[in-house]
C-alpha cells in the first residue's frame, strides 16, 4: 500500500530557499498558505521572498498580515520596513524598525535597515555607529560593511570607506553595492581607472540597474569624458525610460538630448509625479536657456524650484538668528583669547563663498599647480565641528565653549588627518566646500596657517546660477529667489564681519576680475597661497582631475565671459530677487 506524500513544512521551504531554489521554496510556501491561511511563519517567510524578488506590493501585503497574526515577529517588522523604505515611505519604515528594536535591541537586520534609512535621509553620521554595531555583532555580514563603506564615503573619509568596501567584497564577492562604493571612493581619490573598473564590475553584476549606469556617467563626466558619459546616461534612460533625473543629467552635457515637445507634454501631464516634474523642470529650463528662450526657461525653472522648495523646511528667521549668533560669538576679544591652541599646518587651502560664485574654477586653477591637490567639496570641517559636542539639538556656534583649548588642537589634527587621506604626499590640499564661510572663525583658531580664498561674484548672477541648478545636498534657501537674495545679504554681512575681526586673513578673488585679467588674478592667488607662478595654472582646463559640481563642464574649457550677466537675461522676471538684494 502506497503511503501518502509527506506534507511540506516551513522547514522544507526554508531549506530550498537556502540552497537558492527560490521558485521551489516560494511555491511550497504558497501551498502551505492555501492549506492554512493563518500560518504566520509561512506567511512571514513568503513576504520575505516577495521582497527579495522585488514584488514590494505583495511583500507589504503578506508582511502586514503576518504582523496582524504575530505582532512581535522581529523579522517581519524589519522586512516590512525595507519594503516601505523601497516605496519611499520613510515614516512607516521607521515605525516598524523602532518596534523591531524594542523587541530585540541587537537585531542585526533591523539595525542595518535603520542605518540604511538614515543613510537614505542624508544622515550618514547617524548611520555610521549603527553599521559599526552590526559589524561587531555579526562580522561576516557583508551588507553591513557595504553600508558602512557608503556612509564613510559620504562623510569624506575615503580611505576608511575603501577598507570597509573591500571587506564587504571579501565576504561577498558579487555584492554590487560594495563595488559601487569602491568606484565612488576611487573617483573621490582621483583614480579614474580604478573607479571605472569598480563601477563596470557593479554593472556586470546588475546589468539592469539604471542607477549604476548613471553613477558611471557621473564619474566619466567628472573626469571630462563627455561622450562616454552621455552613452551611459542614455543607457540609464534605456533601462528606465522617461526617468527625469537621468534626463536632467544628460541635458547638462547634451543640449540635443531629447524632443522638447515630448518633455513638455510629460511635464504638463497630471499623471507625472511631483518628483519627476521637478527634474523635468530643471531639464527643460536648461534646454530653453540654451535656446535663448529665457521666458520659457524661467517658467520651467520656477516650477521646478517650487516643487523642490516644497520638500524642505526653511525659515528666514532661523537663518538670521544663526548668522547673528556667529557674529556675536566670534568677537576680536574671543579670537585673541583663544588663539595659539590650533595646529600650525599650512596644508589646507580653503576655497569658500556662496555656491556658484567661482569656487570650482578657483580650485581647478590651484589644482593645476604641481604642489596642490584639489580634493573638492568636503564635509569634513562641518562634520567635525558638529561632532565635537554632545549637545542635542546642536546649537552652533555656542558649541565652541565645549571644545576648550585642547579641543581646538584636537579638531585641527582630526581635520588634517582626514584631509591628508585624499593626498598623503601633497604639499597643499584644497577643500572647496562653499559653506565653510560660516566656519572661518573655527578655521582661524584650529588651523591658523591654513589659507582662505573667498570667491566673490555679482550677487544677482550668483543667485540666478544657484536657482537654475539642482543640488543633491540640502540647501534650503536655494529654491526661492527671495530666499536666495535674503540669504545672500546675510552672507555678505558675515563676510564683512570676518574681514573686521580677522583682517588680512582672507584673499578675496572676484570672478569677474578673474575673467578680465586671468593671469594677473592667478598670480595674486598663487602668491597668497605661497606658490610660485606656473603657466599650467592658466591652462586649468587641461588638468585631469575629477570635478563633481555643476561647473564640471565649464572648467573643461578655457575661461570665458559667457556666465557674466546671466541675471540680466531674465530681466523683470527676477523682481523678487532684486527686491531682496536691494534691501542692502
């Protein structure tokens, strides 16, 4: 007599899944759920499989049902959070991760997912200790090392990031995310060949990942490889047709990147999401500006900026209070009393000012000198200043009191150690984070021999150049003409303060004067930095190094007047900006 076939169990399904037999394991789980629709264990595992296969809707359905049956299932809370995170539902993801960690504080998957959420929200500093906690709990968890590597890359610590990414690859050779991070780090370190090799490896592992092609396009564009960059942006679009973020990237390099009428139609369509409409608006603004149609360019740029502005909370009064406090704190008396405790090292050259004021051009000129390495926009000083205090919320600049005199030296040493990671043998290294103009008092105290180059440009041209560009970083004031004008006035007042309390400490360089007298201004710039004149600094556009800002295209060409007077081309359309700037 034949025995009936044994009924499958969750253990059987799990064994198939662990052997990589996903289809068979998933089918077995569906059979179990038909037999018992309230089997929470099978349902949670089926939800995890759906998540792994990219079926987020099905995953959310199954995992939500699992938690209705088993509300304390840690894995299902963590997996549901990932599904919500991939859907862009950060608040829902956070709620489930917090519950998972209430139930099991050292759950590695939940900790990694919370770190991933923080990373996606732009809080790499908050994500780093969570990743480190997981790598201590579970050293062989490759995803944690990969996440740590990406956080360190975002924090401007490339050598540490490279170590973490290579460890992730050692643990899991085919982890595309780790190869991607290696590519990003090598890009930041200026190793073009290594960056391209790593990104190509990531693409080979995930050939259908459009964002990897965009990453490679960004690296190629940063090194001035225009045609190959265009090819990869087009490949990204082929894999994700109609993705407006890719269209915006492509439009920076290729003015003939697509039919305007079709983009306009998509922009106007009610089915287009606000995020896609925002990217399309910036792309269309650039296209119509290239065509000389400034009224239509303004229409789309204005719409794009309004959409971008809606995603940020920005309060002019908060900015005013912050600037006033900086001036009130960094008095001549305080600077004199706290002097003499920093690190007298001339390695750093800070290039700062408002965004789009010529900082990229000035850094490119300096980096064309054989004694200078251009490290680009580094978050190092800001992050170190913020991390120097345990106060939460952070109240800058009163945290200066937390440092003490020994803390000033420690901050200077920590900054130098991280800066030298970009070029250990360089005599000088530039840091061109524009917003460091708010930290000039800290620079003076912590790094008394660092050079400070302040880039100055016509206020209206600066403002329009900010407004017409998309910034991936958080610049809350950057998406409203009135806000930009107001912020620019605060900036000008603060710079006047720094000149009063630190006379002779900065070298001002005017964008317009640099264009009119390139050699004379270059000689004065180099002299201020203690550098001899080199003719190659005049041929800065020939210097091969990565440039990741919106000026990446311009600095690959000789200096020109094309960007002077851009505000005048928009005429009365800029009335809100001029009204704010004219308030003086």
